[in-house]
């Protein structure tokens, strides 16, 4: 049976998620497109330089790690926006009820 979180715990969790989303969005806005493009170019150059299967697998792993990080940042942005929306709605509801 799952333990339900208190209103204060929920607010803290949502605040934390919203902040993580803002941080991730800032990183993406500063470095995202350039970083992903650079990772792709580096992967292509590394593929051309690869001398054996192990090096090819390492290039694949490095590129996958870069794209996974980008995906996690995008996911954090979306989760943060949802959390911020929930906090805003709760603030409005509490303002109308208080």
C-alpha cells in the first residue's frame, strides 16, 4: 500500500521538479542545439577514425550517452513545466479558498 504524501510534501516535490525543469531548460537554451550538433559531428569523425569493432562500439556508446542526456534534459523540462502548472493551479485554488 502506497503512503500518500502530505500537501507540504507535495508542494516541496513539485517545487523541486519545477526548479529542475528550469535548470534543464537553461542548459538546453545555452548549449542544447550546439552541443547535440557537436556530439553528432564528433561521432561521425570518430566513426571514420575507428580501427576496430571495439572502437566502433565505443563511438556508438558515447553517442547514445549524449543523446540520452539530451533526452533526459528535455524530459526534465517537460516535467518541470507540469509541476509549475500544478503549483500555480494550487496557489490559485488556495487563494480563492482562503
